[in-house]
C-alpha cells in the first residue's frame, strides 16, 4: 500500500478537488491522509519539502501533483 497526502486549504477549488481526486483513488492501494493547511499551518513546511507549491495538491510516493490552482503556499503561511 502506498501513502498519499492530499494538501488543501479548504477553498471551494480544494474541496471540489478532494471529492473528485481523493474519491477516485483506490483505498485498497493507497493510504490517504487529507491535510487542511488552513487549519494545520504547522505542516506547511512538510508540504513545501514534498514539492507542493500550491494547493490543492496530491503527493504520492514523494512526487507532488498539482491540481487546478486554489492558493499558493506562500499565501497560507
């Protein structure tokens, strides 16, 4: 099972992406953690280290995939 982290800020773009993207992932293949950076600001550095530059973003196996564009990380922290 692979780990996946979905980073978002709670904006409408992020919530829509969460439902579409996370909902489409096979939970038998991925252990998914959803991280709301608007509420968990202490994890912004972690997101940056994983290659996340804007949210919403999905990180799988250490590779960041940016989905649409809700907010730059610099606007969150």
